[in-house]
C-alpha cells in the first residue's frame, strides 16, 4: 500500500483503522479484536481512537489489541475539549495511556475546538511531548481560518471527508497539502449504508472487480497527503479496506464520480459529525 509522511519523518500506509463504537458490546469484543489485529497484520497500522468513544471503552479495546505489538502501530487518540486546559490535557492523556496499556501516544489530537484557549491546550501538549508521553500533537474539526491562528507544531488535522462531503477540497485540503500537513479523513465511507448504496459505486466497482466501498475508499486516498481511517468490525470489511489500497481509479471513474458527487465551487462551512 502507498505510504505518506505523517509526523517527525514517520511514514504510514494511507489507510488506517477507526474505532468509534468499538468496544461497547461485550458480545462483539472477540470479533472486533480479531478484526483490528487482522488489519494491523495486513498493514493498517494507524489506529485512531478517543477518550470520548464509549467513555474509554474503545481505548481499552485498542489496549487489548496492541498488547505485545505496541511498536507495530501508530497510535492516535483525542482529548475532549472540556478536558483541554493545560493541566486537564495532561491528566486526560494519563488516563488514556492507562486504558491503552502504553506509555506513549504517537499523535494526540484536540477532538474539536472548545472553551479553553488553544494556546493553553498546546502548552499541555508540549509538556506531554517533552515528557515523552506523546510524540506529536494535532487538531481535529478545525477549518482553515482556525488552523491559521493555531500555534506552530500541529502535526495533522482530522476532518470529515468522503464522496458525500467534499467541501474541504475548496480550501482546507489544498492549504494542508501546500504546508505538508497530512489530513486524516474521518468517516471516509460516509458511515456506511447510505453513501455506499449509490449505484455508481457498485458500477465502477464491477469494472475493477472490487466492491463499491473499496471504490469510495480508493477515491478518498487518491489525493496526496490524505490518510483515511475507516472503521470496520468484521474481517471481511477489513480485508476489503486493505484491498482498497491497491485500487487505482482512472480519469473516467473520477469524472463520473464528480458528476454524481460534485466538487465544491465555493467556500463551504466545515462539515462536522
Ligand atoms: N475526529 C472526529 O471528530 C471523528 C468523527 C467521526 C469519526 N472519527 C474517526 O473516524 C473513524 C471512521 O469514521 P466512522 O466510523 O464514523 O465511519 P466510516 O468509517 O465511514 O464507516 C463505518 C461504517 O462502514 C462500515 N464498513 C467498513 N468497511 C466496510 C466495507 N469494506 N464495506 C462496507 N461497509 C464497511 C462499517 O461496518 P462494520 O463496523 O460492520 O464493519 C461501519 O458501519 C471513526 O471510527 C473514528 O475513529 C473521528
């Protein structure tokens, strides 16, 4: 699978794994652990979680998944805005590290902009970085104007990006690409059924011998500097998402997708879930 620069010279495959809603149902735990581990084995080594997901349940699941293979993964977690004071961010990170059974995060994100001044949050991040508890920090759900005002040192910005939500192509995505700041694309499958039911995806998929979901994912990562983090809780979905890394869309595919899912022609408000 193609790789891209992430932070501090670390390169990662352009497809990783999301974990929202994983770890919340004891009956599904075993299959979710197997799915995430299969993804890591197949190269989907960026794992995205957050203290918010299942009130820590997702981080605990990820802790179990990476036990004995911490060095094989690039671990991303997020702090709640209401915990993002200078001291709050440090305490929240310590709690996340305990749940994740590790001594460090690779990337620590502010989940979205909140009440504390960003400079205070970044002070907390820098303190964690100096202490070796995080290797880098970044932001999430920040639009271009907010990013422009952010203190230097932001490794990445994680935002909604999929065929049905293309607003960032007008300004934010090129802005990040120009600065070499990788963009983490969340909900790259549009959270599943509605987007994936579009008949054009199946039609293009048929030409390539893959599924419509693989086309949707291949489309997200066609752009340089984009890391997609689909969430999949079954082995079959993980297998498909790995395979999407090898799908190359041609200009005819991209043109018909542009017709069905038009690119923005003007500034759009940042889509947020
Ligand atoms: N920073 C933020 O504010 C933010 C917001 C939202 C999400 N995120 C992150 O981004 C990750 C991904 O976003 P998401 O979970 O919202 O949505 P998503 O990844 O776009 O979609 C997940 C849905 O797609 C299904 N799926 C996965 N692979 C598939 C395949 N090959 N074929 C068909 N269906 C497939 C999953 O089903 P199964 O589970 O049954 O496999 C699940 O229902 C999250 O898990 C989270 O880590 C971040």
